[in-house]
C-alpha cells in the first residue's frame, strides 16, 4: 500500500483538497485528479515549458514541481485565464497575432506570458524573450508569440492585471 497525504490548495480561485502520493507532480495532479488537462506534459524534465503553471504567481514547471509542495498555495492554470466565457487579453492577443499553430505549447506559453506581464506590465522585447526562455515551440518561430505578449502589454490591459479583469 502506498503512503498518501491530503493537500489543500487553491486552483484557479477554487479551494481543493486532494489525496496524493508524495511522489506525484503538480502537473499529474492537475490533469488526473482535477481534470485540468490544459497543462500539458511533454519532456518530464523541466526543459520544454509545456507544463508551465503559476504557483503563488510565479511560473513553475508542473512536471517537476511536487504536488505536496503546492499544499497551502495558490495555483493558476490556463483554464483559469478566461473569465465569464471571455478570453483574457493575453489569450486574445495570441489569437490576433497567430501565436500558435499546433497548440501543444500554447497553454505553457500563455502562463509564461501571464507571469511576464504581471512582473513587467510594459515589458521590453528583451524582457519578453528572457521570460519565455525554457518554453519551446516547434511551429511558430517565436516571433508571433513575442509580438502577442508585447501587444497585450500595449493594449494597456495589464494595468488592471494580466487577465484584464
């Protein structure tokens, strides 16, 4: 029998209590226990960024972040960006600038972009590029993603928070 423990965390502004095994990652718990499948798992080694989520507003790799370490913390996933059926300004900017193709990296990119804009409401191009380091995309060539993040900032929506709400 495997040892389990209960963790309590806030995920996308909802309180959750989840029984986990100590070795489980946050990405696995989000996907398998909470049915939040927007967080993707690709490399399992913290090098691709597909699993990026925000833990206490900091971008983290969910594939290597132990779920037990999320106990008592706040987690945001891509599912938490839209509100009342409306895309967040960052999500809309990704659409407007064709900043995705296959879409596999998009949730992680959106979460990294959210973290960038929360830290730097008016980021320079270099700050965006630096903030996206570690998030890999094989389809877009990155330029549309960088343009989308800068456009979200230029729209002024980040003055009220990245989600623009």
